C-alpha cells in the first residue's frame, strides 16, 4: 500500500458508504457516527468544525392500532432499538450558495431527516449553523397533498425564507409544540434504518413527478397513485394506547391524529424517511459566468432519495448579496417536484453536466436502489432554472442501465470526460464487492458496458472519478483502496503511487485499520482522501482505543499513471523517485494547471501548490521547469525549449494580451511557490529593500518578482479602467450612482485618479485620457460616495493618498496605519471586511464580474459608450482570483484555497 503523507484522527467512526466529501472551497466533511467533522486538508491537525446530530421528534402522520404493531409492514420498526441517530449521507453544494459565498452542507441522518448547514464565519464558534430543516418542509408539502392520495390539492408555497416565510416559521413552531403535546399522550417509537443494503418488498409504484407552482395556484399532480408502499422499515410508530397490555384503550381526546392502517402508516413514513442527499452542479443563466454566481444567476438542485423510492427535488438559489459581517442573509429554497424513480430504497445519487459551454446544457441524474436497479434521468438547464413556474415535468427517463438485481447498489459515480463533452462514464458499486463501468453517447443513447470488476470482498463503499474520467478510485469495507485508469475504452488496475514528494506532516497514528468507508478527490486531482475505521483489537487499550475510532488519510496521486504505454524520459532525476513517476507528476500537474485557466473553475489550487513546495525542498529546478513549461504552453502557445529568463521576459512584454484568469494564476504561483520565502506584506510594499540584500537566492528570484509586480499592475490598470468607464457611462447617461445590493458600482474614483497621477508615465494612454475626462465632472464626483481626502476613523486626522496598499494618517505622533481596499483604494473601515488568503489584501468593495472574464486589456472607449452599467460584484480577489473570506482567528476553522 502507498504511504500517506498526512492523516487526522476522528472521535467517531463512520458506518455508511460515501462518508467523506471534498468541497469546492477546500474543506473536507466526514460523516462519523453522530457527528459531522469538517476539517481543512491544509491543516488536518488544526481547528475543526462540528455538526452534532440531535434526536428529532416524530412526524404526526397518524396513529395505528396496537394490534397492528406486529404486522408485516411495521414489524421491523417495532423491533428497532436504535437510540441515537447517526449521519447516513453528506453532500457539499457548489460555491456561492452560502451567505459568505461558500458552500452549504446537506446532512441526512439515520432518522431520515435532512438539514442544511453553513460555516459560522461571523459567530466565532466551532459548531456549524443550521440553515433549514428540509424534512419539516417535506412533511408540510406531503400533508398538503394528502400524501399523494388526492389528485388535486391546493397548497401555497411556504418554502421560501425571508419576509414571506414568517408565517411558515410560526406554523412550524406551533406544529413543534403540538407534537410535544401529542407525544405526552401517545406512545412513540422511533426507528432508524438498520442497513442501506436491505431489500425492500414494496409494491410497484408508478413513475411520476409531482410539480408545485410557486404562486398560489393549484398544483397539478400527475400519476398520483403512490400505491401502498409496504415498507419493512419506517421512521416512527404512534400507537393508540399507553399500555402494552390493554390494547383497547382509547385515543386521548386531545389527540387529533387520524386512525390509519398499518400499511398506510408505513407508506407515509417511507415518504418522509430520507436516505441519501446529493447536490447538482451549479446551473447558471449564462454558461460563461464567473466561478462564483450571484443575483439569482445560478441555482443548484438538491436531490433527496428516500425509502419510498422517490427523489424529492429542492431548488436552492444563490443569495442576492454576500456578506462577511452577518450570516442572517436569507436562503431561498423551493421544493420543485418529487420523482418516483424506483420502487425500493434509494441508496445512492449522482449528478453530471453535459455541454457545459452551451447555452442550454443537459443535466444527468443517476439513481441507484436497494433492489439493484440503476436509472439515468435527463433534464435541461433551462427547464430546471424555471422549475416552480411551470407544470411540465423536467426529468425524463433516459435509460434503465441495470434492471432489478438481487445485489443492492451501494454507490454510483457519474462523470463527463474532458475529451468528449457528449459522453458520460458511470461507475456502479454493489453490495457484493464488485463494480461495473458503463459509457454512453448521449446523442445516440448508445449505452455500453465496459465490464464488471470483482475488485473487493465486501460492499463497495466509495467510487471517485479523477482527471476527467481518466482515473477511477474504488474502496470497500474490506479495507482496500484500488486505483484504475481508462485507456482506449478499457479499464486497467494500477497501483497507487508509493512515493511521496515529502512527508509534510508525519503523524503517529497506528496503521491498524479494519474497513474503509469512502474516498474523495481533491479539486486539483493530485490528492485523494479516504476515511478508515480502526481495528480496536490492534490498538493500545490505554492510549489509542479510547480516542481513536477512525482516521482520514491523505495520499499523493500526482504520479498516477494515465497512460499504460507512457515511455517519456524525465529531464530531472530525484533520489528515491522512479523516472516514470516524475514523468507522470509533470503531466498531471500541467493538466491541472491547464484545467484552472477557465473562468468557470473555482481557483482552489492547494494540492498543486503543496506538491510543488514539497518538490522544491529537494529539487528546486524541477519546480521551475514545470512552471516555465506551463507558461510556455499556455501563455506563449508553444512548447519551445527556451530558458526561464527568455520565457518570463516575453510574458512581461505581452501581459495586455493575456486573460485576467491566467494573470491571476500566474500571481498565485509566483507568490506561493517561487516566492514562498518572502512575506506577502513585503511583496505588496514592492520589496523596497530587496536590492540591498546580498543573498544569492534573492537575486535569482528577481525576475519572478518583477513578473509578479508587472502582472499585478496590469490587473490594477484593468480594474481602474473599468471603474473609470462605468463612472463616465453613468454620468453621460444621467444615471444615478447607487450601490444596489449585489450590483457593482464604481467607487473610489478620487483615489484611482490620484493613483493614475502618481503613475502617469507608466499607465496606458487610454487610462490617462479617461482620467482627464473624469476631471470635468469634479462637482458630480464630490457629490458621490468618492471623497478625495479621507479621515482617520480613530483620530479624525486626514489620510493623504500615497500608496494603493496602505495609508498613514497625519495625526499626532506616528499616526495610524490602515489598509486600503484592494478594489477601490479607499481606507478600509474598522468593521469586518473581505480578506484574501493568498496576497493578504483586504477588500471592502467587491470587484466587478467583468474583470475576471476579460480575455485581455479591455477597449475602454467602447465600455464608456455602453449603456449597460449593471454589473454584478464578485467576492473574488482581483489580483489572485481566489474566493475571499473573513479573516478568522487561528483557533477557528477556515478554508485554504492556496
């Protein structure tokens, strides 16, 4: 087995497949027992986030006669003795759904409840904040339609949070109190699912989609016959009597729940018992938007599979604006349909997006069931964006890949290969330990089975595609993790690379594991993380057995083979490293760097930077070789064998023709890799004393320093040009200068004008012309929010403009030193502001979306004449392009994109 390079112990052990998930903002969530543990892979032994699962109250769906408790449909429930609920399924949302532009975490418990959480970025605590209980929303929805027993039901949408949601919250509170009153008079027995792998003997229910309208119209319910789902397990039992002896005791008078049959109770309970959750990719109105959407430009669909075989679909929209000061920004969630996908338990769900560059991409939904069946459903991006406004069913059955089988499906993983956007790859893991791989050409619906691989001896608990379908990782309860590569439509097993660049944080955790319950791939596809349970019999009973229940292990996969017949020879030789692995490292890192050049991809390059820094300690020339080769291919368009000095000087002369995303990538790797020995504040202050240093290493780095400063100046000029153009356009169109929530407005014009004056000879002619034109509107400029002479917020002294980075007030003594906003160049207020973890700049005014999608230096004249001045602001660093966040103290968890 390969050697891990870091690991972290867990206080509780996982019990269900896919127990680990890696978010787009570089956080890892682990479903371990009654806890969800959130950790930062860059600091696995550092601060953590926690979600504690509490026992929920039963839903008041009806009462059954005590004589029916031991009927066939309720017997497993009556015999259940589970006391404390555990975490059964977790899933991260895409970026942009949380109030701070981060990710939401969906958690499904063994009680069948689903809740949403977000990071406590403004609360200074480790426990994550609950956003919403979707199970309560589902209960009210099913109750309004009579649990599918009525053909047409009137129901007002009560799933949107905000001002209109107060009535719903009051109803939930009243229902909560009523449940407590009912629970004091009737006997309640809760049950948790005993196994995901248990086969359900439900009656066959017709495939249907229930669509709800957002307005107060009557929703149309098609094919409403749910059937009496004779589920062998249910969520809770509400019995008629208090005593087990006297079954004829009457229901208390204050109990208003109806008397229903055992089969009907089991069917209703199955509808409310959720088993698995999965978020769709971000669905955007515009396909080429920035990586972080805003202003309703994007949604994500949360699919929740349950025991009834149905999948409830929840549309979650991005907030109207983002903030790091408060976390009370409302989240809009709407239930948009119920898809009757199977007749047995839904055990696993996976999503994929086809034709992501088209105006109307196609969305694939794969569902697996405990009866062994797997189905692929198809919908269109535009249809899903309009869900809630139309009564048309969105998902249609594309293919039933696997029909009913005696072996249940445990996990599935769906991906779209990079080389073929009209093709999908589907991996299906089963309870027998084998998995299947299917491929499908969506245009002609040509499904083909690659083969069935008997890779494990126990249930498959994790499948993860990497490198856009070129590599696959599988894990099982037999404690084995295997690696596979796809080559010419054939799947080959290859060993996980045994060599690591450097053991960054060695741990003393014992290598005594019994089972593996999930595997996840890092955003850059160079690291895999797996969660394993310890073998208690092999642990020290005094020190290890009490505290160590499981562990998360991290393995480098940059040396993973992606081509069986690769015979390239490496240029560099590192002692202890096979030559073939060096070739694979170079190829995989170049692939990852190329992958991040698209503006839609969130910039989370922690694994690439960590690998390069690990190599830098042994062979620094190898790291420079990889970066120079990447710059030659991506920035110069050719892989010519040029020296690093020639490549960097050529790029410095052609910065105006390079896209903003590539400039931001260049800045990240200059700062975090080539200039990692230097502090960010020293670089921001232009390293005035660097020339006086006599260190040879600093002289070698001067060309990288000069390239970084030139690249950041280019981005600053673009930002100033966009601000000037927007301001002139507003003035000439007689528009009102406003800062509407979520929209970008040009602020700091006076400071930018002074910056242009200080750098008059170094800026472009277009910028100087715009700056002179702005001088004509001094009266309008003074009446706007931009003030030329700022005052200190502590002593009210004046703040002259001397640098775009920091300012010194002219108060008595040494004065106060305050940071300036990296976007507007204004003095940052003392309240919490956005912070960049790469360049350590602070931002109080967000940058416009246009800056991050520019293919080169913009034509400022055309932008000035444009009447479209409504631009979205993005919580991204204008110089690094990474997601901004609130600066947290060292004892609290925060993401590390670099």
